[in-house]
C-alpha cells in the first residue's frame, strides 16, 4: 500500500540499518553509538510529527460536512 504522503510513482529509498558488531567497541565508542542512534530516533520522530501535522491540516481542509 502506498503512503498518500509520498509523491505518486517516485521510488522510495530502501531503509538499511547496519548494525556493527558491539564486542570490539569500547565503552566510549558504545556511548557514542547510542548517542548517534538516539539522534536518528529523534530525527525519525520529528519526521513522523511533521507528517501527522500535514495530514491533520489536509484532513481539516478536505473534511466533508
């Protein structure tokens, strides 16, 4: 099912989560890795919020009586 928020036939980028082996990483490297993951989660949550706001605005404009 296609997301109505996407442009018509535009190809979607494929998500790729590359998970490095954690055993060779030191504590500082693991903390840095966690911080990077948390930043990416925040970025994804912000994108979701923008899309929800956009959808709500469109719904309010095109709502049928």
